[in-house]
C-alpha cells in the first residue's frame, strides 16, 4: 500500500498489542508507509497502562497475547470507552472467535490468512477506514451538541421528524403547549399530532408543508394550535436536513407564535376603518391592487420594509416593480382564494435586499381585488444563513491546528455570520502580559485605525472584557467610560472574551446594530472559537507530551548504549594489567559497533606543553597526524583545553564556529561533528586526557557527560592501580627528598602550636575507629604537645606513648587520612617527615613503576615552596619482602599493639615501659597485651625462619 497523499493514518496514534509475525509485519508497514505514532506493547497490562498515559486513536491487537487473549483486552477497553476503535487480528480465525469478538465490542475483525503485502495492505486499508469513520462520528457528535443547544431554546417550539414525516423528538417548549404526554405520540405522523386541531384542512396544510421539506425545500405554514384553555396561532417553518450525499435524513419544524397578529387581522376584517388604523401600526405591510397591478391602497408603514413612502411606491409603477414578476399563479389563487407564505426578495430604497413572506388573497376593498400582506423575514433568513455559515466555520475549526488559523477563520466568517465587516481577534501573550491583535479585517483598520497591543490591566475595553471574562455590547461605544481611542469611527461594538485565549471584537459604524439575534450569533461564534482554541491547546499539549516522551525514549536508549559500553570497559579494565592495555581497551570499546566515530588517550609532554597521543581507535582518517595539541585555555583542540583547565571540555557542534580555530576545519572534513574531552584524574593526579568524537552534532547530552566524567575517574583509578601493581613487582625504587611548607599540614600546625620539632618515622594505621600516627617529639615536653593538640580540629585524640619533659613519642588520632596513606594510594611510601614551625622535610620511596613527576605533582598540590633536595635510585633488599610478608599476616589489632609497644620502649633494654603500662595505654588487660605480642613474635619468626632459606656464613 503506497501512500502518495495525506492519510488519516499520518496524524493518528495507534497502540499495537502483540508480538506475532503478522503484528510485526503490520507495525513495520504502518511505520514505513505513514507518519503514524505507533506504540508497540506485548501484554494487556502494558496496553492498559499506555491507554491511561496517552491519548490514542485506535488499538490493534492480536488474539494471541502473552497473558491472555485479545478478546479479554477488548472487554477491558469497553469497560472504559465505547467509542475507541479496536481491531482484532488472528491467524486462527473462526466463526466462534468472530462472534466472541463482536460480542466483546470489537470494531473490526481481521482473519489473517498470510503475511503477503496484499494481506498487510488490506489490514492498513481497513484501519484507515475505521479511523475515518471514527472521526466522522466524533464530528457528528459535535454537530449534534450544537443542534441540541438550538433545539432546547425555550423561546420556540421545535419538532424533529423522520423523512417520512413521523415525529422523533420534541423540545420542552412544545411539550408545555399540550396536556398530552409527548413521548406517547413519538412515531406518529406530524400532521396527526395533538398540537393541531382535528380538521382535514389543517392536516392537509401541515402534510403539504412536510412534503415540501421532503422535496428538499424550505416551507412555511400558519396553523391554529388548540390548548386546554386557550388557542394560539403558530407560524411553522420547515427545514430539510440532508447528509453528505444530499440524501434527506430528517426534517426540523420550528414555530413562532403569531396569535396577536392573527387576532389583529381578524379584527381588520370586521372593520375597514379599524383595518386601516391597525395597518398603520403593524410591521407587516399591506398592499391592495387591481388585477393589472395598479395600487389602490398602500399601507402607511411601507417604509419600514421598503424605505419608500406610500407616494414613492405608487410612483414606481405596478406591484411587479416592487415584488417582482410572476410572484404567484393567478389560476391557483382563483381556485384557493388565498396563497400563503410566498417567499420572494425585494430591494429597498437604499439598495438593500429583503426577504419577504407574502400572502395573496382575493378581496373586494376600495376598488382593489388583490391584497398583499408582506412580512420582512430578512432577519430570520439571515439567522438561518448565519447558523449554516457558523456550522461551516465550526467544521473549519476542526481542521485548524493553530490559534492563528482559528483567529483567521473567525474574522473571515464574521461578515457572513453577523453581517458586520469590522472585526478583530486579540490573543493573550502570557510572557508579555498583553493582548496582541493577531488578525483583523480591513474594514476594522479603515474605521478604527491601527490596532496596538493592549496591556492586560483591565483599563481598556478589550482588556476589561478579558480580565473580567465578561461580554460587553455597546449601542454606541463613544458612551463607554474605558474607550481609549476616541477618534474611532466605530459606534456599535461588542467585546466578547474567548476564555483564557483572548477577546473577539466586532462592530459597525452604525448605532444600535446589536439586536437579540445578532447578540446570540456573536456569542455562539465566540463560544465555538473558544472551544476550538481549547482543542488546539489540548492537542498541542498532547503532541508536545508525545514529542517529549519520544525525546526521553531516545535519550534513554542512548544512555543505555553508553552504560552498556561503560560496563564493557569496566569489565575490560579489571582484566587489563598495564597502562598500554588500559588505554587501548578504552579506545577500542568506545568505538566498537560505531558507538562513537573516534577516541584517543593522550598524556602531557611537559617540556613542549603539548598532549601526546598514546592510544587511539575508530575512524579518524589521519586527524591525529594533522594536529598538534598545545595546552591552552581557549582556541585550541579540546584535548589541550582539558589538560589546561583540568575540567571536561564539550564542543556540541564543531561547525557552529568554523573559523574560531583551525582544528575545526580538519574535524568537519572527517565527519567529527561533536567532541567531548575528559580529564583522567585520580586523587588530584592527572593521568592524561580521553577525547571522544561523534559523527553528529549534540551527541553528548548532560547525562552522557556525567557518565563520561565517572568513566574518566574509573580509567584514572585503573591506571593508578596498574602502576602500583607494577611497583610491587619491581626491585628498584627511587628515593626523593623534598623541603616544603604547608601551614595546614597537621604536623606543621602541632609543631607551631607546641613550639617543637615533630618527626614521623612510620607507624600509620587506618582502622574503623580512625587514622592513627606515631610521632616523635623533640625540644618540648609532652604535656605542651598534648595541650596544643586539644586546639586542633583535625586531631581527635592524642595519647602519650613514652617520654616527658624533654620530648618523647605520642600517638595522634586524626579525623582525616594522613599524608602517608594518600601517598600509598599512588604507589609511594612516606619513609619520614620532620616538621618544624617553618617547613617540613619529606623522605619518600617511589617504586620504579610509578612516575616521579606524579608524586612531585601530588606533593606540590598539598604543599607550597616545594623543593626537590635529593633523588637517588636504590635497590630494595630482601628485607622489604620479609617486611611485607609479616604485615600481611598481622591483624590490625596485633599491628597496633606491636607498634605501641615498640614506640613505648617495651623492647628496649632495659625496658622503658612495662607490659602493664603499655596495656593500660591501649585500654586492654596485660594478659591480652602479652598474647598479642607473643602472636606477633611467632608470625615474625615464622616468616624469618620457615619462609626464608637459612643464611650460610
């Protein structure tokens, strides 16, 4: 099925339920051929959830579903909606299944015989037919609501008939006219109903009136309606109603009570004098002529209709000049003596056309033989035509998609609906808090001048109508207190609010043009426009929600792909043992399956201040060869900017500022259209930069950026771990010594507060209760150091280990990790730190696998005035392995006891502290202390004797 023109499917939203082959083929064809919004689900619960969340036009389901059957889904849908189209398809069709589907309320049943193009196209065609039918039904319901508003008008009795003239509906105004139960006579012929007297002439007149409508023509008749206590004379108007094919579908009969006018006519027949007096005060005009059309009497009120005086009408000549030729059949008049409700048009003195209903009867009055009574029904015809035009306008509103289109329809149809040329529509701009004149007629501009925007403060007539939500009709707007343009030529003006959307303004240069009919039509036009504007808002909101859901789905899909890539990289990093493996693995995984076009990792070359590529993957088409990557804050390749700033660099659209830097031209020529460069930082140490390129602009959303930021930290951590691992496997190391200052360093703070020298010689622990460090104190009593520590936030507790007035050893409990612990994370060992009030001397051992510049960078970030005073390469002895093996065997508590005993002088000879003193400082019993010491000694001797070959002298 090839769609070359716009189809209802292009603007529809369809939920497709199931995952069978024919459902898949149907969905693929629907998406390929049309711009349909398709939601695919496989279960009933998912379908119901989608229907609760989204407005859809149709549901297509297979009978075979994972949870149950399509029949069950149809029943559940019908519990909440009787109008939503539901199509059931199955490859196992049967009469029983079809019957169940019909009973459940299915809209269409498709027995799928094969998966050929013809079968799928047939399913699409039937779907389109059902959607069109549903749209027509919705339109018909809307028209029915409009008809009901007019039908229930309490001012006139109205009847609705079938094409054969039988009664189908009657409004409340008609019900109150008779004592009979109106519902009991529904289905009876209209001419036999209890509203009419039981005489053949009246019934014949009414039947002829119905026959006139049956022929597709409008008709009028006057009948006497008998009630229980009184009787009245009704003028009936009949109007045929046809469908799209021009076929008669119903007949509407409307009535006007003309009892008073008939009574007057009756009195006129009794007395010619009274007749003349009455004629002078009637709105109907009476003319009497001879057979040749020459006037014998012209009613003095003729100017009400024709604008001419009685003398001017006589000067026109015969009555044919006024009412037209061949107005009636003379022979028919001779047979019936009176002809009623002849519709004709006449032009008044000002050139305006009037629609008249003319009754002609034979008389013998003042030498005249023909009496013409003329009633001006121009207003009624205008109302009928206006209602028809309004119906067309409402139909146009159904297809309008913007507020501007609706405003144009309102202004364009105002002259046809209301007969007024000057009109405008103001729409509310919430951002500016004013009403903008979006559409106006040329006549409005001619008589009023330019239409400025109006602030929504209620001070102007337009804004007052909007703010108060109140329609205002002025017979002369110059009498209004809020008129701001006193130079306007408008006189009669109406301001009608369009809900929250704006204001409809219509007017005329004449005074007092708004009669009851015009007001009613103006209100109805505004109400119809407001409903259309509400619909556009709802549809716009739904479309925006659909677009937002689609955007979120796209973002979620992209994020899932990125997360999958990140998981793959994380798994690969665990298995990578060297920096080279890590770099190559990251680049290859990022560019696998065209996830990204190109990726590379570079490191800083300090002497040249450029970034040097170390690993890359993807399709760069020689991009790296064309570039140098200088480190600078701006106007350089993103990798250089990232190294300079230490933060992520994003270029969403490389082409957006093509001439800002030379690298952009080279990137665009290779389809590298967006770039994200991520710093590889771990514990404030830079391990380089990762730069990723995509072949589309805006490929890196905020969520993707945050994922890549975490990836950068993960990569840097993996590189750091690989360096530490390599460091453990080498026997060489570099010992570096620094002199530095840092007032915030804990030993510096304590040395300054206690006016002493502090030395760290090892013995740092991280436990669940805190970070512990053993420090040697020189040139100050321990009490002074303890007192000084109480004023430091970072020192949570301090404990004397040994010593007194001339110095000694203390153990500090710190709230933050000690420098030795942070260096260990980078593969370095703090062998010693001596701190005075002015500076700190650091001794650090760096394994061969760790770059010295990383440690120097780390120290420089924590200290100022850093000077490298010594650097030498040393070989680690076998004792280093012995030390490591012993530490691996000791528990944290055993190591704490051992170090405390050592720094307390327990192992000195003679002992400087007994076991009981050390146990008391550790808040344990002496038995527990000696047990820990014996266990530590046994493990030390085991490592020394059992795990090492004996030394042969």
